[in-house]
C-alpha cells in the first residue's frame, strides 16, 4: 500500500477555518516582545488575505494568542508586509 502523507492543517485567526499550513502566513512574537510576520518558527496563523488579517486584528486574536497588548504600529507594519507578499 502507498504511504499517505498528511497535510499539516492550521486554523486562521481571522476566519477560523482550518487550512493547509502552506496557505497561511505565520505571525510570531519574539522573546523581546516584537510581533511580526514570519515564514519559519512557531506562532499564530492567518490567511494571506487582508480581510482575515482585519478580522483577527478587530477581534484581538493575536493579543489573546500572545498574551500581550500589540501596538497599532505593529498591525500597520503587518498590513504593509501582507500587501507586499509577506
């Protein structure tokens, strides 16, 4: 029998849908407390759409995931990175 590889699934913090990990963008918090988009490491996930990012920001889901308050400048930077292909 052929070996079936499972596709890693993650939940988008914006739309709350389970999607393949490769379709999502990871948001991470560094040990220094800086929050940013990242391609490797551990973090919260969001779809590659500005709508899902906006939903996650509005619902403060990143703040809940990282147990800290996130400045609006960080969200603005995330939005810019997402538009530029983050």
